[in-house]
C-alpha cells in the first residue's frame, strides 16, 4: 500500500520476528473512524513490524460484531467501545479459553443523534413514533442507543425502528426515508460530514438524560460536540464513549508490545490519514478499566513512562 505512510521506517523483513505474522483487524463500516484508522494501522504494522503481508482489515457491523469475532478467533485485533467490551467481559467465564485484553485506549467517541435541521425533535423523548435508525444490530451504536433510549423513558419498540449501518443511515436520511439516526464516532465522522454537505443537519442535545445514563452506566462520560462541526450552529452536550484496541490474552507478549509501540511511534503519520489520531494520548492510553491491559502492552507503557 503506497501513500502518506510509505515513509514510515520498518524492520527489514529478514530480521523481523514478525515476518510471517498474519493478523486480522476487525473495524466497522467504511465511512466510520474504526475503518479509516484501522486501514492506516494495517500499513503501520506491516512496515514497522516487518510483516510480509499487511493485516487484513475486516469491514464489520461494529463493536459487538468485533468482540464476537475476537472471541471466536476470526479476528486477532478489534476496535471496541468500552461499554460493549465491559458487557462481554461480564458474560465470560473467568479462566475460560478466551479473554479480551486491551492494547490501549486509542481515542474517545461522541454519541451523535442526527436529525434534519428543520426537524421538530429537540430531545430524545421526541423521537417516539418516528423513523429512527439505531445502528446495525451487532454494532456498538445499537448497544449505546438502547441505553440512551432507556434513559429517556423509551424502548426501541416505541420507534419505527431501522437497523442501519452508518453508510446506510446517511443514505436513508439523504433520501428522506428516516427522521433520525444514532451514531457513535469521532468528530468529525466522514459519513456525517458527507451528509452535512448534502443537506442541513443538527445533533440532538442530550443534557436532559446525561445524569440518568451516567447513574445507570458509569462507563459513560459527558462530552461536547463543538459549534461548526457538521455546520451546527452551537455546541451540544452529548455522551462520550472510550474506545479500545483489543486482543486476546493469548497473544504473545512480544507481539502485543510491538503493536502498541508501533502505533505511538507512527502517530504523526496516522494523523495524516485521520486527524482524530491526534487525540491518541500516551498518558490516557493506559486507562482501559474495566478491561485489563495485555501484559505486553503494560510493559510498553511502563517503559515509555520511564524513558
């Protein structure tokens, strides 16, 4: 793969212990941040680790699908929201054959509830009876949408519900087939940016349900989408969701160490692909609770702290 990452220095293939490594990276829809960052990471890892073949970038439904693939061993590395990962950890048998661990906290996402600018809906409760996409059924979007609706006194059955990916949600709103859609992503997210260029949109402010959802689910935090994002006229309060890169606990420590080390060494290159990579912070990356850090990643963070 040529491009802005071509200049990243890597290990010579013949000298690398990872030459024959084969990795599959579970991301998300092609218009989402998981996919764009995952595609860039695949280039970084191939070059930095001296891998003969770039990791395969898997297009998926999102966090829940990614976790399922990680547990079933059809993916080796996966992006996931903290809420979905915490929920899965609670269902696994301690000491079982699979156990997701984190390479690190890579960035934070913001919940988007997108509506046409002239729509009457102002709060989540106003979505009752409307045509709403709550995300693909194995996505982290759907996972958090159900919880948000619950906090607003609604259930999915109170809506004319559609289960659409970010790509399909954008197309459906542009064509007038839905009244609103949920999304969790960085600001800006490519698909929402694309929609904003086609039609005026805004995001629902979630201030009224923030206290309740944080009481029910402490993994969430308050967040702000600034004015001028997607052409919106004023900043809005929303829910912030931490995002992790996950692997299985069985991954070799040296490989886990090399993967997270390469990410930070190539961060300036990743920013060229997606500006959101600028928010990946070494000090914050270790904060993956309640998901444990992989021992190889922990070794990297300890060394980086001491250097």
